[in-house]
C-alpha cells in the first residue's frame, strides 16, 4: 500500500545567489489537492510522507508565522542546503522509499515552483547581447543635430547638459555625467527638466547668446572620476559612445570602433 502524503510547512532563508537553506518546521496533514492557504511570502509548503500513522507524537499544527527567531532551533526537524548545481528534490520512490508519486495533475504548480532552484546571477558580457540605448560625449563642439541623434528617449525626459568639461554632451543620468565634470577645472554643467530644454540652452551657447557660455573642452586631470568609465584610457581619447542595456550596465566605446558599429541600437 502506498504511503499517504502531507504538506510540511517550510521557511526559505536565502544565503547568496544560487544557494538557500530550507528549514522544515512542524507540519499539517492535507491531501495533494488541498494546499493550505497562507498569505505569508516567507513560508511555502512541500510534499513529504505522512508519518503520523506510525508516530503518535508527531505534531500536526503548523508553526505560527510570528514565532520568535530564538525559539526556532528547538523545533527544527531537518535542514537542507540547496545550490545551483544541486538537483530538484524528487518525489519518486527511488529517492523516497515507500513513497508513491501522485499523478501530475494532483501536484499544483506552486509546489513545483517552490522546489525549483533560483535563477543564475546576471553575468556582464564583454559586449551587449541585446538592443541598447546609445549616448555620446564629444571631444569637440558638436552640432545640435548630433546631440539630438544620440538621445534615444522621449524629449520630455530630464537630462544633464555639459557645456564645458572633459567632453561635451547631453546625458540622461548623473552616473554618466560625473566623469566629464568631476575633478575638471572650470566645468559648466546643468540638470535640465527635459532634453528639449537642455538642447535649447545648448543652441543658445553655440549661437553665443548672452549670457550663455560658448562650449569648451577642459583638460583632463588625475582627479577625474573613473566610474563607470575612465577617460584616461587610451582608447577613449576622442569622441565616445555609451551603450546602456536593460540591466543598467554601461559599455563604453570609441565612436566609430568595431564594437560601436556592431551595436544593436534602440530608439525610444
């Protein structure tokens, strides 16, 4: 005769990407089609053999969610460490003698998901493998049309205008802007409410409309910010491009390089 199943209430404690500790606490008996309703995201249920028939002292009531951490070690029943390389626990009799596996239709999808290993961490490739948004910083005074060409967002989005700095640019974030002005003498930059406003102000600068300053390049210094890119690198001594992927990773290339020409550029 096949052994009956019950649900064990377990709490997941994440250690690091790819590894977690599963601590089995006191459990409740239920059929595979009767999953206990528990709104807490810190708890889940896993199938296990029902030993209540042979062990009268086995508790049946699940541990309350509000149990203090200091009381947990006294009630631990089993401890399992899972890593990315470990296999998903099997419910077949080969790994659990005497346990018969219920039909797939009787095991809800939520249980299968709770037994799945976590996804692998994001690994930064050498070149982006997806469509990216590309921005530019110029080692010269660019035309307004060049700046507009390198703005792959809505024109209503806030922007940073660098009129005088290590490069001249209109960029979407302070992270990209900082290496152009931090540690640069007499740098002039401004955060604008929109790209439209930044471009309009740049046009005033190029047309020498008072009191707007004419765009100018400033000499590099050893005090330059070198994150997320380093302008002192010999490959970045001219016009440069920034590729931004969906994970927020920044790739920096010399404008016109093979890497730059191979980018899959995203608009809007």
